């Protein structure tokens, strides 16, 4: 086990990625910068998925 002396320091857990983008769901189908798969799932379909799963996302991110 490694012990780190944090005397006089602050520890903030979970701040690796402290924000999310609801306008782009992060799915493979709407990330043409990684690989463009929009011909399989359109942006409109991805937006609908985002809206339909918003409550679950907010619950997990709060």
C-alpha cells in the first residue's frame, strides 16, 4: 500500500471530467471527428436518444 502525505493539501475526487455535453451525446454515430457513422444513425436520431435518456444521464451525473 502506498501512503501519500496530504497534509496541507486538498483532495477533490471525481474532477477528472467535471462536465458533459448534452448537445452531442458522445455516441459513435455523432462523432465524425473520430469516425463518421452518421449514415447509420442520423444526428436527429441521436438527439432523440439523448432527450429520451436525459433523466438517467442527469441522475448519474449529479
